[in-house]
C-alpha cells in the first residue's frame, strides 16, 4: 500500500476516499479561482523557476552528481507537498497514482463529484500541439474548463453522465492509454487521466529521470503460464518495458519491479492469460511503489 494510501486513504486506497472530491474542500481553499489562474497559464508552469530551478535542461542537471540530487529532492518534495495550495504557478501537491480500469470505474461511479467532463489532454497539447479528448475531470475543474476554450473538445460531447464517463475511460484504456488519478492540488482530486509515454507529464519524469512524480498502482500483472501462447501482443503494448519474452520457453516474462500495474496489457491478450493481483501479495517486492 503506497504512502498516500496510508496517510490519506483511511487504511485503504486514497483515491477511493470521497472526501477528497468534495465541494467543501474546493470552497475551503478557493480552488475555483486558483485552478482558473493555473490553467489559463498552464504552459508557463514548466519553465518558471522554483528555488532557482525549472524543467529546462532537466536531463543535464540531473546527471550532475550534486546538483542532480538537489534537483530531484526539490522536485519530489514539491510534488509530494501537503501544504495548503497558495501559488497557482507552483505545481506543488500535484501527485498521482496509476489506476487500472476497475479502480477508475469505482472512482467514476462512487467518488467523482459532478459535473463530469472530458477535455483535451493538456500533456499532448503542450508537447505535440495535439488536441485529443481523453482526460476526465470532475467538480470545480469541470466548471472552469468552459472558460478555457483550448481544452474544450471541438467534436466530442464533453459533459458526461457517470455511465458515459465509464464508457469513455474504458475506450481509452482498451486503446492502450494508461489511467492515472491526481491530486491537483492536494487535498483535492479532480483529474482522471488517460495518457501515454512520452507525452504524459506525470509519467515521463519518473521513467526518464527517476523522479517519483507518480506512484505505481496497487496491483501488478500476474500472467498465467498455462494460457500464454507466446504471441507477444502484450510485449508490444507495455510502455514500461516490464514484459519480455523467453525464446526458450516461448512464453512471456515479467519484471515485477518495472511493472506499474496499469493493466492495459490485458486488452491485448486474446488468450486472457493476464490478470492483476495486489502488489503487496508479491513476495519480495516490498514497497516498490
């Protein structure tokens, strides 16, 4: 169970704690004004300096022995902050976790505050100038998107019922997009994303730079060797390079330490040989989040 679950999930998964989605929290921290200001200027966040550092040239900075450790520590401390949000240009308290389809459905059916919308992915828009409606927002964030035209889908209906939201998330998950849920900012949850590497601004810092910008899911893939035919369809869709192939056995192999438990590989397996099991049930894995 990840640190967030222990601290904010009342002994369970933090993202299934409905209190974090409540309008009471949004009102308490005046998040309507905060988020409107933040997303009006969203593209500037990655280049603004904080304590003398910004994301420009991040790879080079992290390779510097001492400077690299300072930058990584500063970034993780900022992201994992539980201080009340005060500065919309400082991405503090923005921490998330990968979630498989089943947990995303539970979020949408029982926790997410209405109204629910689907907007253009901000990461894809920033990195490639692509507008694709694949991220679901709820509560206050849904209200302010009407004031931010560049994030409103041009063709798709973007105000969703709970059932429609589940259908849309399922569609993206089957496409191979990784589900993730986010505080934004802490302690308010308003983002259920469907994205992919390298576009995802949450996943990329961890994969490319080792910054714990996102937690792995509460699960891990568990292959059934008796059902696996060695077709390797799952190998090609794993964005974390956790699934390999043993040519001698003609079956897949799994690197548990690399697996994020997103579960999208299951959609590629026609033999239904892939399952999810709780991460803490895997012997020797420990707190590998």
